[in-house]
């Protein structure tokens, strides 16, 4: 089912596996960045972690607002 939608291996296989699955290191790095970002969102904004919003539209709006806030905090600290 997942493979039918065009999914690819992103996480490397275990080092002791007899036939290691191929993976793209660049995509793996990008996946890590995205996971850390969502972890930061959930840690900083309880509203997102517990999904207070009932509709998907409102939930996505809160994610966008929180993302902008994190982006501003990041660039203010870098300046």
C-alpha cells in the first residue's frame, strides 16, 4: 500500500543485515531536519501536540502560525 504511493526507503538498514537496503543519504538528512522541526513544534506549542483544533484547516493554520514564530525566533537569534 505504501509502496504503491511511491514511498522509498529513507532510514538505513541495520549494519548486520545480510542484504542491506539501499537508501539516499541526502533524503535521510532532510527527513532528520523535518523530524527535528516537528519535535520542536510539539515541544513548544502544546496546542499542536494535543491537537486542540477540531478541523484540519484550523490545525494546519496553527502549524503555519507556530512555524512562522519558530522561524522568527531562529533568525532573531542568528542576527
